[in-house]
C-alpha cells in the first residue's frame, strides 16, 4: 500500500509521472492544469514549474505548432522581442493558463464544498 492514513504521496507520484507524459505528448495546457491540481494537494509539486517552463522553449513550440506556409526571403518578425518578452511563446502561455485554472478551480471547488472551514485549515 502506497497511500495509507491520509498520505497522498502515491497520488502525487502518479501526477508527476503524468506531467512528464503530457509534456512529451505535446499537451502544455493539460500539463498546466494537472500541475495546478497537484499543487492544490501539496505545495511541493510547484518546484517542477521552472523545469517545465525551460522545456517549453521555441524548439518545443515549433514541434507543437508547426508552420505550414513557406517563409519568403526577407519576411521576418519585427525585433520587438526584448527582455522577458523573448521567453513568451504559445506553449508557455497555455501552460500558465492551465496551471492557474487547475489551481483556482480546485480551490474554488473545495471552498464551495467546505466553506470558511476550508480557508481556515488551508
């Protein structure tokens, strides 16, 4: 028995494995949603966030959202990507939105069920 007497470590281990699988399958939104849900259980899965964000680089983004049209010579993006904006891409945005929705939805659901006692214990 992995989880006994209220210990959710087995479930969190499963969620961590599923996070890796979802990243490999190209599902950044679902990965974020699962991470937000896992952080609702315990705070420590949050430490996986920097590694996941590093993995969601431009090469990953080209794999997930392949470009279908051929780029003409001289047709390029304007160079407005300075500072932190150069790290923003669609996969990272989807991951962040999924994380926020997963965490806030599970927290809101528990508040709806248990009310102020949930906030007091949290």
